[in-house]
C-alpha cells in the first residue's frame, strides 16, 4: 500500500553565502501492506514528521521514490498530489488542526465539499462518519466546546469521510491524557478491523507503538530496526 525507496531529504537554512544544510532523512526504505498498522517510533527530531509529510505529498521530494496503492507518486506536482490524496490518504495530527470557526459537522463536511459531493450526499456521509467515531449528538459543537479526545475524533472523522485506503497519523495521541489515548487507539484498531484501513502512525510513546502489527524505529534520519510482532 505504501512503498518508500531510498528516500533522502535535507533542509537548507540561511542565505546564499551562508547556507547550512541539515540532512534529515538518509536512504529510508520500507513498505506497508494493505490492512497493516505500522508504527514509526523515534526521538524528537529524528525525521519522523518529515517522512510522513513526504509520503503525504506535503513536502517536495528530493530523491528516492514513493509508491502509494500501486501509483508512483514520486514525480507528482503539488496539484496532482492534492487530487490523488482525496479519497486515498487521510491525515490526523497531534494538535487536531480543526477549523475553530466551524462546527464538528462542518469540519467533517469540508473534504466532501472539496471533492464536489452534492449537499444531500454530504449530509448523509458526514453524519454517518461522525456517528462511526462516537460523536453522534455533537455535530453542532465547535472545537472549543469539545474535549481533546472529542476534537481528535472529529479529526479522525474528517480523515475518514472520503473512505481513504490509508490514514497517516502524526503523534495522534500526543495531546491526550492516557485514558483518552486508550480510547483513540481502540478506535484506530476498530477502523483497521472493520474497514481494512492501513495506518502509519508516528509516535515517540512506546505504549502507542504497541498497537502496531509492526514497528519501525527511526534514529537520526535512518531506519535502524524493524520489529515484527
Ligand atoms: P520528528 O518528527 O521526528 O520530531 P522532524 O521530521 O520534525 O522530526 O524534524 C527532523 C529535523 O529536521 C529536525 O532537526 C528539525 O529541526 C528539522 N526540520 C524540520 N522541518 C524543517 C524545516 N521546514 N526547515 C528546516 N529544518 C527543519
Ligand atoms: Mg514530529
């Protein structure tokens, strides 16, 4: 479902005459099969988010190759990637990234609007998805009127509403207390079981890493270990 081959990445800081090059990823190769939950663990600064942003097409690739669901996306333009992402890849972030001026319903409806879905169909799909993540009755709440765990569920619903094959999650439990964290991990497992969604989950938390069928370990921009359970 995801195949990454010899991916390297560096950031350049400073002006022309005084440029510093920061190597962030070095020759990273791995793959994730359909229906797998894979966790990617590693210290802060080891390059995890950069890797996820490259896979999701939010950063221009510098070298190496990325194939998603059989499509080589390595040379996709930003626009091509944006179109490809819809209905293929959903995202969940540590800080939820909900639009504060929109209700839970409106946040979940947004991808459907981008996809050009009719209003009637949008309503059915958004409500169904909110129910799936346990938020029936909270449709008209704004993010500020929801707990952290509920806000993260809204963001899961938003990631889910276009029936993606893959969900990429960057520290999804990073802002949650341990009980809410457990609930979210349970929800992820449930979605993986019932909908066969493939998950790639970044975490620096060993407890979160345990929900993966497999765990990848990142250190200083390189994969150092692959633990198979
Ligand atoms: P992680 O998610 O594992 O904490 P990141 O991928 O966010 O790691 O960052 C890896 C390294 O790349 C860090 O040293 C970080 O400072 C650097 N970095 C990340 N984004 C940028 C950027 N846009 N410009 C410059 N350096 C960056
Ligand atoms: Mg990160």
